[in-house]
C-alpha cells in the first residue's frame, strides 16, 4: 500500500473525474439560484398568473432533475459496466453541456410563450439524467484507477473527489450572488445570468476533453478481455441487491431534501 502521494496518472484521474463532477454540481445549483429569482420573473410569473402557483412550478422545474436522477444512474451505470467508465463519463458531460447551453439560451416567456417553460423543464430533465450517471460513474472510475496504481487510501482520495462536487456548489452560489450584486439589475435579468451557464459549458468542454484523452479503467479492461462482463449489469444488481440499492437511495434524502 502506497502513501498519500499520488502518481501522475492517479492525480490526473482525480482531476479528470473531479472537474466534470464539479461542473455538474455547478450547473445543478446554478439552476437552483435562478429558479427562484430570474426564472420566476422571466418565465413562471408571466405564464402562471397566481404567484404561489408560479413559485410552485419554478420549484418543480428545479426538482424535476431529482426525479430522473435514479433513471440516469441506472442507464449510465449499465453503460459504464458494458462500454467502459471513460466513454460513459464523456457522454454524461455531453448531456450536461447540452443542458447548460440550453438553459442559458432558452428564450423568455414574452418571446415564445409557454414553450419557454417546457424547454426549461426539458433541459432540467437532461441534466438530471447526466447528474445521475456522473457521480457514481466518476467515483467508480477514480477508485479503479487508484487501485490499479497501487494507491490504498481510497477513502481519502474518494473524499477529495467528492470535494470537487462541494466546490461546484460553492462556486455556483458565489458566482450567481456576485454577478447579481455587481451588475445592474436590468442587465443581469436580460443577459447576465445566461453568461454564468455559458461559462460552465466552456469548462464542461475542457473537462470532457481531459476525460476523452485519459485512459480507461484497467480493472474494466481486464474484465472485458476475460469475457466477464455481464449482459445486463444494472438489472442484475437490482435483482440481487435491491434492498441495498433502496437503502442507499433513501440515505441520500438528507442531502437532497
């Protein structure tokens, strides 16, 4: 077992996985900030004249990502165990990119009517699918790469990987708050908030390139060469360990509540 000093490959593994996860969390929480402020004024209040109803729909638009997150975990968990961790995690970032650009570019209710609300919900659904596959897939990829490099302190470096997600949360809140304070209100509501999503999309592209150029999990490659990959891995886990899956899913309620 090696010390906490990482090899170059392992360091890049934590960075490649962590940067993408950070931006997924950034996008997720940026939308949370926008839903109750900018989106409420530009999309939901004009569409739903009753203020309480408009606020409820705004919250629903944000929360809808959580509804499809388990589905994303199932889909991308299956793909990761069949196609490989690396390519699957590039795909999750592609979906996150589409979501970021889409939310940033969605016209207001005044421009296209109720279709603006539908588009926001659609892009939130896409982000939920991406987010569902991102964290678990990234954690698995990092763990397998660290084990292949002889790094034994998986709990420690798993915590470092998770810290990237926390950084994304803080970055989104800080960026939204500072931009809304420093910019004139009219400019912020007109285009300033959109810039924050576009900046996130650019960083997503950088993270995807890093992942694309990185190596596949050696453990996955060994299983693939040995013909040991299951045909329906995610379904097999649900059949055999459904109780543990349910327990772990419920354990996340305290985080997402």
